[in-house]
C-alpha cells in the first residue's frame, strides 16, 4: 500500500448511496425502536445512568445500615414497608440490597452501560462505517437489555423480595427458597433477567466483532484503529466466548430450582427436611459462574482502559506511548482472563493443585496491566495537558486502576488469599479496580463524546466539581475498607454488633457512609449537567477537542449513515499529536502523508521503499535540516 | 414471554403492596410513631441540599460573569482552569500521601495481631514483602501521575514532545514486573504447597476435629480416644442425630461434642469441614485459616496453633481477647452471627478439658441403632445431640473415661 497518496477521490466499495438522512422517521422509529447505532448508544447510556442511580441508592441504604446498626430511621419504613419495619433494614433485605447493587453495577451499568454505549457509538464512527453490521440485531440487543432491567427491578415488588444470595448467587443458597426468602420468586426473576441480558450481550458482541472485522473504511487496517476500538473489539470477543457459559450455568440452576434436578445440590438437610438431591456439586456452579465472572471483570475494565487511552492521548496532545504494546497488552489480558477464574475459588475446597496453577496465571496477568500503567504515565510525561473533565476522569481512572490493581497482587496469591478471601479487603479491591476505575472510564467517555452524542457541550466547571468530589470521596470510601479486611471482617455482614472485635470499625463505617453520601450527592452535579446540556448546553463545534479520529469528521447534526457524502479514507494512525513539523498539534487520520511532507517520519511508511524515496527527495529539496535529524 | 413475566410481576407486586400497606397501617397504629418531625427533618435536609446547589449555582454564575467581563475587556481568560486542576492534583497528592500515612499507621494498627499458627507466620511474612513492594509502586506511580499532571499542564506556550514509543523502555517495564511477580509467585506457590500438602509427623499426629456448618451455627465433633471421627450420612439426620452419625460404625461411639473449640498449643489440628445445608466458610483469621464448607463434599485444613489464648491476651494487651471461628461466605440472614469461640491451651489443660466433653451417643440413639443400652441412671440427661445445647454433664464424663484409657 502506498502511503503517500494524493487526496483520493475514487470511491470504490462505497456504492451505498441511498439517501441517508432524507427519509422521514416517525417518533417511534427514531427514538424508540431505533436501528441507528448512535441512538441505540444513547439509549444504552441513559438506561445505564438510570440503573447506576438506582444501584447507588441501594448502596446508600445498606451503608446507612452498616454505619448506624442500632438506630431507627422511620422514613425508611415509609418507603420500604415491611423490609424496614421499625425503621431498620432487615437482614434478609440487607442481603437483597447487596445482591442487587452488585448485579446492577456489574452487569447493567458497567457491562451494558459502558460497552453498550461506547461500542455502539464509536465502532461505526471511529472506523468509518455507516452503521453496525446488523442494525436490527443491535436494536434487539438494546430492547432485550431493557426488558432484563425491568425484570430485575420488578423483583423489588414481589412478596419474598429480590434475589439475596449475593451477586454470585452460589447454590444451594440460591437454589432453596427455604434457605433465604430471596431465593423464591425473586431469584427466578434474577435468573430470567440474566438470560435475557446475556442474549442482549451476545447480539451486541457479535455485531461489534463483525463490524470491526468486516466493515472498516478504506485504509483503516487493524493497526490504524484507535485503542478504544481495540478495547471494544477484544471486550466483545471476551463476552461472546464467556457469556454463554453463564447461561449454561443459569439454565442448570433453573432446572435444579424448578424441575428437581441435582446439578448443584447434594447431601442437603434444610431444618429437619432431608432433601432427595444427590450427586451434584455447588463447586460446579462456582466454576461455571467464574468462567464468565472473571472475564466479566475485564469486560468491565477494558473499555474503560480503551477510552482512557484515547482521552489521555488527545488531551495530553501526545501520541499514546507504545501503541503496539498497548494493543498487545490488551490481547494478553483477553487471552489470560480465560484461565484465571480459579482465583475466586482458592478456598472453596477445590483441589489445591488447581489453586497453585491459577495463582501463576493470575499473577502473570499483572504484567500486561503494569505495562499499560507505565505507558499511561509515559504518555503524560512532557505532554501539554488540557484538563477537560474527560481528562480528569481518565487520570482518575489510571489512579484507581493502580490502587486497585496492586491489591490484586495480594488476592491473586493463593496463600495470602486464605486470610483475605471474602473480607472487606476484597470489597475494597474490586470497588477500586473494577468499580471506580471502570466508572471513571465511563465518565471520561461521557464527557469526551458528549458533543458527538448530543451536539452540545457539557459545562466544564460543573464537570470539575463533579470529578473532584467523586474522586476524593471514592478514595475515602474504599481505602479504609482494606483495613477492615486485614482485621478479618467478612463482607456481606448485616451488622458488626455481634462481634466484639468489629465494634472498633463502626466509627470507620460512619465515616465511609458519610463519604458515600457526599459522593452520591456529587452525582447530582453530573446528572444535572448531563440532562440540562442535552437541551441547553453550548452548541458543539465539529471537532471540539481537536482530535484525530474519524468520528469528529462527521457533521454535528446526526444523520442516518453518519457521513453526508463519501465515507472518509484513512491514511495514518490516530495518534499524530504534536508531530514535529506539523502546523497544528494534531493531524486527523484522514489527512494523507502527501499533505504533511514536513512532518513525515521514516517509520510512517512502514518500510515502503518507494514512499521513503519520495519523502527523502522532498526533504533533500525542501527541508535539509530534517534529513539530518531523521534519516541518519 | 418476557412481557408476560413483567405483567405478572406487576400484578404480583401491586397485590403485595396492597397487603403491605394494610399490614403497615395495622402495625403503625399501635406504635404511633409521630412521623411529622421525621418528614420535617427530611424536608429540612432536602432544603439544605438545595441551598447548597443554589450556592454552587451562584458561584458558577459569578465565575461566568467574571470571565465574560475579562472577555469583553479583551484580557486573557480570567481563570486558567488547567492550572487550577493541576494545582489540585498536587494538593491531592500531598494530602493523599498524608492520608495514606494515617491509614497505614492508625488503621494499620487496628488489624489482626501476628499469626498464631505455623503456616500463618509464612503468610504474614509474605504479606509484608508484598505490602512493601506494592506500597513502593503505589507511591511511586502516584507521585509520577500527579506530578506529571502538574508539570506538563497546558501552558499555551509549549508543544508536547512527540514520543510514540521506546522499545527498550517498554522492555524494562515488562521484564521488571515480570521478575518481581515471578518471585512472588514462587514464594506463594511454595507456601501454598506447604499448607495443603502436609506430610504427617508420626510423633506429632494431628488432632482431627470435624466442623459441620448449618444455618446459622457450627457443630464440633471431637474424635474421642480412637482419634477417628466416625462415618456419617446426611440421610440419617434426625432431631436426635443432628449430624447423621452412623452408630453402626464403632468410631462413632466415642465421638464427643463440644461447645467451644479447645485445641492444644503446638499440636497440629486437622479440621474436617462439612456442611449440612448451604455453603458456609470456616474462617479463623487469627490462625490464617479459611476454607469453605460445602454440602456434599468434605474438605480439610491442617494448621498448628502456636500461641495459647492466655499468651495472646498478654500479647495483644487485651484481657477480653478471644480466638474466633466465624462464617465468611454469605449463607442467609444470620450470616453475620455465626460465632464459635476457640481456646488454645496447653496439652495438660486440653487433656483435662476433653474428658469432660459429652458423647454424641445416648440411649435413645442406641435404641434407634439397636445397640445394647448402657444402664446409667443419668443417661437421659446426657443427650447433647444438638450442638446448641451441650450440657456439661458429669455422667457423660463418667462414660467417657474408660474409653480414654485404651
């Protein structure tokens, strides 16, 4: 491929000139059953935000219980009825809160809300595609997700309450309604919701993978894709390969619950009743669940890493350091994430030999993660950093990724995990590395691509306020929790009142709860900013962040098909920021090398001798000083 | 179909709500909680928050007006937000480092005392090594992150340094973490092996204790003089035979029940872990012991306690100190309250204590299993089939004594 080309005008392969954006759409097809990837992205985002607010509300409820276990809040009874009789949350309901908080946050917010939004928005826009490979399936993907949300939330309105066996729903607790009331109808709804959710994720994932592989615009070879796309692509592959395993597990659990099979049940006596189940094993569920569950945490974090890479590069006005290393580390994480699930099971009683093996694979995965961290730091070094709200969130994301990732080294070590497993240390760890880091990645994405989504800008100052309060409070909430874990306080404890040694942590709990409340209130700044700016924000320009990627070559006003005329052709990688010799500090991917002779570098031509010769001749004639620097 | 399910749930929940409302009304009447001050305080806090929002809005407007005037006067932008944010990053770094120091020293001093078991010491030393390494990386990377943010903030005068990659640098920060992690993996792997693959010392055979979990209590079974806990089968579980012990197995005849776990110091203890209903987890943090109890599966954990309870009281300077066993795997509404006290004592104290513990078997069970009855007048009193009630009965001691001589 010749990389020095004139601005090319041939449009082979793009004969799809049906009149995009001209046909009239009804409200229903435009805003509700839309097949346009940009609208679907917005639907995913807004649903995700609503679910996030709900899940955050649930967390505040159980934080209140933890901070003031003996105090009565009659107002809770007003809203929760029998689940908070006398103004105190009941133990069963506490567990339901914890369970649904985890489920919503992991699946509905950080999987669907994050991947669903940004994969849908950016894969077509950054790759130069008019829409997803299958727009109809894309629409189905959203609506299945939406129904899954409704079903999950409906479990709050059943008599026995929502599922309450923890978000990992280990049987037999999740299989036997006698063991906990939440394992009645609530658990059935949970399982139904999850099957629909996985179907939604598969449709989305297949769409993302096929779009990335087949529909890239001319010149967009894999190594010219922005890191966001690499991250979404690998995330989708992970999801497609691992989510079906969860469905398999869920179906077997449904069989155990409803049809009397014994996949997970054996040797059980509930009260005085000896159950007939024999031969099953709860460990089987744990394997099936974590075979998804572990890739799942990378499904959550990889899009956040991709978004941060892009945002940091754009706002540091510097190419991302070690683009290839960033891609290879993502690939490494993807592959390794399939063989580390056993680190959730070190102390389940599975064969200790397996524990040793999983420890090795787990700690290996820290290497690509370390590479990514150092590459982020190297990208910031000698940059020209603009602190947009998106950039602040991306830096926050890196900070959380480091803090939470490092505690993973403790937990990944089977011997240390013996004492840390299922304690608050784990809670602190994953809330930093997967919760906060992924949320901040998501927020960075929202702030950064908001102009692309809504054609308007969010208020930057409110963004600063939102970032700083949230960033500080997230640390105040999660950092102290490590020490509860180191003191041997288990997670999912309704109250610390029954153990003498836990009493000393109640004051810490009060502090953590207040921090959580402040953090939650800070989200009002974001929500206001988000919804207000949709209607009244400052009108966005076409390329507000002076970014290189293709999405900023589309018009501000959305049209079906994205580009009014021809799809742009890509000539270069997406990270030519602050290139010496260039007039501006960014060179969009659509600019051919022939227009930037002064800033071209030998490695730009990827060993193409002809192009190098042309460049060398041009340099000799026009910029002798450059020849000195770069070609010797 | 999904829609149908939603509809069904909506109906279900309306009726549930109606019932609740009725029940709530019935319950509220006798209690007569005066809700007015509560609503008032809720409104008060909401107003307070709105006031705060108003304040933020006013400050926002003031900034906007200031910036507009600067613009109108064609002066440079009023507030350089890049600098503001960069400075906050540095402040965050300084305050944050202080906070980390506070956490490490204050909360770090509230954590578990040193391990009271042999393998626990290895775990502790590995923990400390990992802590030192990760703290160095944690502090170092954060200093770099926030200081780079500060020093390389947008000044409007400078162009960023075009630096797309440096292979040798990347090689360094791939290989160095890989090496460090290799060391940690090796240490962890060897420790893990030493914990789970134990070779029995014939002179110091482990004491087997069976721990059975159920919602929401633990049942302890000591093996008696033969050192073997007998067979059991969940199908035999009845009100009188809480563990489902098969008394046709002779090993069961001397098995003893105990209210608390008393173990001799410096003698290996082998926990035999089983569960009756759901998954629980045997967690004994002071000994660095944790293993799930899984129905249908028996698991084992062997450890050697090294510090007696009395010594630990002195060491921690806490006369109320207790070793504890509790549940760390979510198991239902009573999960937060599944406690068993552990006492580590000298061998002599243990020997004196164990003979006082009651047997599981009693005449009722003997009848059930068609075993010869023991003509003991006080026999009915010693029927601690259920671990919740384990009376310290002298008759049980009497029965136990001959067995111990062996």
